[in-house]
């Protein structure tokens, strides 16, 4: 991924925060003569390894786990907020006209060698943790134990666990850093004016980054 210095995000806590907030990762791996791509919800264990470890599970029937070997380099992409940016939002555009549209976004790429874990105890702990994370905050959170034991055992038998110790991680926060402060404030105002949650989220990110730079 091309990352100009001004768009580079290196703070590990910030990168981990995006992964936790947008856990559906796009996992790409070299297979038998092709690039294999899957979209999976990941759990991040930040305490394991220098950059953390990603955990997920795949359908046993998918066969992707059978193509993993010691040389199976892979990358998981976590997509954060994104939005189209209109040049009409830049005050500078109305002065000199030198502006074009662009797209703002935040993204994390985590690289590592996947490891297959076909163990019932690991899988049960994993699905419990994954469930607890996403059920937390609900008035009546669902628990794995709410389902019959024999049913859970059957479902666990249909999946295979994957761990990816993160060997390298990179973040790109493209949030109008190349524009003047006035233009960045114009982007914030323009995005807020659109009113939809996606635009407002990016507006808030542009504003937070602008305060740091």
C-alpha cells in the first residue's frame, strides 16, 4: 500500500482501536495458483506478540484452511471510515480553482502467516469470546451456553480456527492532511452538512487529525 508520510498512522493503540471497531476483515492469501479472499470477523488479542494476534474461524467445508502452509503469507485489511470529498468544500477552490475531488479513508493492513487450529477447546473459547464482544451492551445478551450443548458441539465441528500472529502492521489515515487548515475545516463542515452517519464519522476523524497536526 502506498502511504505518503503525512498519511501514515503508526500508533499501535490507534491501529488496534480501528480493528476492534471494524472487526470484519478482508483476508487475502496466496493459494494454489490464485489469490484467496475471505471476509471474516476477527478477534484481536493485543497481548500476544509485538503487534498482537488475530483470531477467526472458517467453514470446514470452505477448504481454505487446507491450503495454508508455513509459507502462506497473508494480509488482513480492516476498513475504517471513508467518504467522498468535494472540491467545492475548499475555500481555496473559490479563490484559485486549483482543486479536484478525492476520497478520504482510514485503513489498517495487518500481515502475518496464518496458523490452523483444529481443536474443540480453542474453538469453543474463541466463539464464546467473539459472541461476548458483540453481544455486550445489549439488554439481553445472547450466550453460547443458551443453545443446547449437542447443537453447539455440532456447529463447532463444522468450523476450523485460524490464528494470524501479526508480523507487521501499517495504517493509512487519508484525512485531508495535504490541504490548508481552512480547506480542512471546509471538509469538516461539508461532511457534517451531508448529515448521514458515514459522513459525520469522517468529519469527526478529519477534525481529530487536524487538531494533532
